[in-house]
C-alpha cells in the first residue's frame, strides 16, 4: 500500500506519501502569505491550484517513486474553505481516475487524531487540537469521535496571529509570541473565557490590543496571553478527560508546538496519573501525510469514496465520521 494524501482545507496545500505502516516517504507543504490579513478563500485556492502539481512531482521525487507505484489517493474532504477544498479534491479525483486507484475522502480533524495516535503510540486519547482556525477537544465515545469542547468564536492561532499583526510581528505570530513571553514578568488582567466546556478568544484579543495601545510591554502581553489562553485549554481538556475517563492526552494543531502549552498540559496529565503525547512538529500542523495515513486506515476498513460522492463538505463535523476501524 502506498498512499498519496492531499491536504487543502485552508491556507496550506500539502502533499504527503505514506506506506501501509505509516512510514512517511514525503511530506511537503506550501502556505499562502497570511501577513496582510485573514485568508481570502479564492486567493488561497488559486495559490493551491498553482502549487499542487509541482508539489506532487516534488513529493514523488523525494519518495523515489513513480506515479504508477501509488495504490491509493486520499484528500481532505472537509471541514474548510469551499474553494480551497474543491481545488484539493479536483486534483485528487484527477489523480485517482488517471491511475485507476481508489479514492478516499478524509475528515481533516479526524486526520489530526489518527496520525497522532499512530506516530505517538497512544491508543484512546483525548485530543487537544489547537490550530489557526480550530480549537477543539475531541475524544472517542459511543462509537464516534465527539467534540467535547470548542471555541465559540475564533481559533486560538487566529487570535495569536491577529494580535501579532496589530503589534508588528511577522506571520505566523505564534513562534514570536512564545519568544517574547519568556521575558514577560507581570501577569496582566485578560478575560478568562471558559463557558461550560467551551472557550472564547475574541474578548482576550480586544483586551490585549487595548492594553498594547495603552503602553503595556509586549513581553508582558505575550506572557499573559499564553498563561490565560493555555490555562483555559488545559481546564477544558482536563474536564473532558475526567468525563470520559481517559488517561491519555494527545496534542495536535500548530499551536501545540508551543513549549509552555506542552509544559502546562504535561503538569495536568502528571497530576492525574495520565500521559501526554506530542507528534513531531511537521505532523502537528496541517500536512498531507496525516491525510494519506487516515486514507490508509479508512481503506483498510473497507471505505472508498466513489467520485460521485467525493463532493467537498465545508461543515464536515468530526462526529459525522463512521469509524469502522475503531470497532
Ligand atoms: P487549521 O486549518 O487546522 O485550523 P491552520 O493551517 O490554521 O490549521 P496550523 O498549520 O495547524 O494552522 O497552525 C498554524 C498556527 O499555529 C498559527 O496560528 C501559528 O501562529 C500557530 N503557532 C505556530 N507555532 C506556535 C507557537 N510556538 N506558539 C503558539 N502558536 C503557534
Ligand atoms: Fe488542521
């Protein structure tokens, strides 16, 4: 089994190639420049259309394969931005039809979970998925991956990137925020927004932007944003772990590369007698290998996506996915 997976839900187009044991033979990504503002879906889709074929050729070369060696094609069917999803889906359909191999449409959030389970060796975790556009706490329960908590407004990474834009940081702002935060000394008052199992970030963004305008230091602001937002994430993750009685916590999404977030989750896990698992960075962010691997898992469980059913699903919910491989 050799599967090529295409990721294209938002600002990243990715091509990954994995074999039946999840050995990653290539995993290349290209991201649009997000420094000028939010993502424009049409512009992002044009970017993906421009780069998808060169990226596939590059990935094949890196894997030392020719197209005839592929036995499966997988793609991110949703959730995401319509034009971006359609670009990735079109490439995937064309490739599978021309090679005469099966096609599998993959849920992006489930892919973060499946690649994490495979490469870290955890079996039944609560996933804290914190990326640019998404912030969710997901776990397997009652035959489905269910969302136990999520953001009520923007993803945590979006909040960080927007704050970075107003304070002159390069895009994406996450790594710079982490560096500044190390020199922060004072914990500033930001709204701690946990509502039941859900979180919200736009109030924190407004408050932090106002504090920045009135002269608070960038170091203190970055430190306070991290401490406040990460405490919120840890709180809802811990509550989900207690509720579903699981003793593994898996991290996914670009924001979890933050060492302070990892430290806070590790402390929470240790105190509960649980274990934290973190996939390597390139498999945490949006990437093609996670789509390819989830395609392999689904295919082995008998799932195929005929071209007639391969339309994209912008609002594809995590708990809509059938999981025959978990039975
Ligand atoms: P999705 O489509 O799943 O929402 P995405 O493409 O928006 O994902 P990812 O590629 O998973 O996001 O992650 C990018 C985000 O991670 C950006 O918002 C970036 O600022 C943030 N990020 C990266 N490194 C760090 C870090 N060290 N600390 C905090 N945030 C970080
Ligand atoms: Fe993602």
